């Protein structure tokens, strides 16, 4: 699972054999969240979360939104090159 970004000590990972829609897993501090990179409004949206506070999720979403274009490109590259 490649780490594609770090946010305040948290790891943002993309699993190579994962499903669509494009999304990332945010791991760390005993918590995990999954964010879709293409939400209903076209931006980053939270799918699931366990252990993060609302304030943490808002900061993570902001950072992911800033890196969204890069993350989408990495998601596509990883899924094109790591197919099993």
C-alpha cells in the first residue's frame, strides 16, 4: 500500500487492488478514514471514519482537496501499474 501523502503525521494511502470510485485511506493515531476523491459535488467527500474528531476530518479534507489533482493521478497510475 503506497503512502502517497502525509498530513500532520497521518499516512494517506492508496491500495493497489482496491475498487472504484477513486479514494484514499487516511491512517494514523489509532484512527482511519476513507475519502472519495470525486464526490457528488466534484470534490473530496468523507465516506467512512473511525476515531477522528470532526476538526481532524475537516483538516484532512482540506489537505486532500488541495492535493486532489495529484491524488487522482496517483490513484490512476497505481491502478494501471499494480493490477494483479
